C-alpha cells in the first residue's frame, strides 16, 4: 500500500495527518487502510487544536493505493 499526494503539501499538516492515519491503523485492528485515511481526514477537518488545517488544501490531496485490508502483524 502506498500513500501519495495529488499536489504539494505543507510538511506540518502532512505530518499531522500521517500521525492520525497511523494511529488509527495500529489501534483499530479492523480498520482498513482507506477507512483509516478517511477517518484521519475527518479529524483534520474538525481539528479544534489546528483550525488552520480544516481547509481541504491540507488533507484532500492524500490518496491510498494498493491493498485496502487492515494491517497484519507479520510476527
């Protein structure tokens, strides 16, 4: 699975979205990769701590390509 962007993004907002995305993938064992990204984007839209990231410019360019299932621990 690859996460890419459709346009250049600010480093701080990209980092914030990545943290939210990975947290969802690791804490919710049933979350799909696309579903986790959708939830992370919703959090960005409603983030009261970072209102500047509510605009779609900061979260909308992200796309998830490849396998969509939950992460699986290889161990």
